[in-house]
C-alpha cells in the first residue's frame, strides 16, 4: 500500500504534465524521449517521467513480474460467462478448409463449473469420426475456454500456482508449453529445442537484441502505461537468428498496474519446425475482477511428423456472472 501511494502521488504530477503537453491540439504531442539504463537494459522513457522524478524502476520491476494477465484467465475458472467461439483452419492459399462457430455458456454452481453448447456449426474435417479435434489449434482453444464434464475444486489464486511441463509428455506437454508461452511471454520455457532460452526477454543476452520502451498513451478513454519490446533495427544476420519475439506491447492501468491489453507476435525457423503466430488480448472488469473480453489469434506453424497448421480464432466473452451463494 505504501508503494502504491507513492505511485499515485507520482501519477498526479505526471498526468498534469502530460495533459499540459497535449492540451489545445487535435493530435498527441509527444515529449522528447530519454534513454536510461535499468538493470543493464537501455529503456526509452517519455521525458515527462524523468522530469517529474517518477520512480520508473519500481514500475519496470512490477511489469517484469506481472501476474495480472495470468490472473485474468484464472478468474474464468470461478465465473459463469457466455462465449462466441470462431475458429478457422486454413489451407496454403489461406482459404478456409475447416471451421467451427459456436455459442457456449459456462455455469458455476456449488464450487463446480460446467458448460452447455447453445449452438454450433462446423465445416470440413474439423472433427474426426469420434468427434475429436483434427487439429492442435482448437485443442489449445478448448483447454482455455471450454469445459468438459464437471470440474470442481478450482480457485483463481495465482500465488503458488505455476504452469509447468513436469510430469507431462507428448501432446499434454506441448499444450503446457503453449500455455506458458501464452501466459508468460518473454519468459524462458524449458523443453523447446533451439529456442527455449531465446524466449527470455529479460536476460543479459536479450539486452543486446531488443529495444525496451515505456510510454504513456490513451486507451479506451483513459491514460495508461505502454511497455513495448521490439528487436533492434541494426542487428546483423547472425543475431537476427536469436530473435523469436518480433513485438510485444502491453498496456497497464495507471492506478493498479493491471494489464488492460496485450499483443505480441513471434516467429522462428529451425530445422525441425517453424512458426509465425500473433495474439491480441483485450481485458475488462467484472465485479472487481479482471477478465479477458476478446482474444484474437493467427498462427502458421509446422512441426516434424505433424501437418502444417494455419489457423485463426476469435473468442468473445460476455455476460459474466458470479457464483450464487
């Protein structure tokens, strides 16, 4: 609470300066950027932060250790909600070869969650004869947003709960790795050949490859922090081979540092696989809880012994409800 109070006092001066800089104009006036050194990384800051002696170091540590993004998805385990689910699998010409569109509703009652499919339509070979998914992309989607049967005893506590690949193998291990990549972009992921270490955006090696920038922008009618990580423009051929994250941009609430939105794109080519994926997530609040509102995904990837998958999906969540006592 003491740290939050210090931040809030700094916000007042910062917002005032920002408002003065952008007043009486139809376009945003951008202050001169300042480059500072933080934990070995060169980070670009708007001058307004430096001029008002804002404690940006604490903010950067908060960003690096953020758990609110993961917490928002954990909150889905303790709420009821409706969802429009739109999944398309594409061929090499980007034409739709299989698809699913459905409306589902998750119920939360007596400490358990269940799901009803209100409507569903599919095309192509989306399912096999046993009504199993023919593709890994919808399997990942289902693990995030669909409930099979009745699942009980869950909570939304993040502390002490870590997504891990231990004790998992095969497809289950791959799905956990994808979840780690999804919930903790920029963190090292064990067990992925060639790129596990290259996903860490905060180690000493990454400092030579990426530019880090902290800014203040308007988002949905409110000012927010925007933290972006992008590859340096002057990298040589061999250093470019170390790049996995092409862009990661996160917007944070200036009052409580919760993630308002996050977008990122990743790509890599190795001898046994390649991928090019992008993700965009928008958040909202329901009864004091941060929850995902819209999630958009586009991916093209190929793994040895597996067929190449090109897929896009959009999840639209609404009508959230708390469990009735």
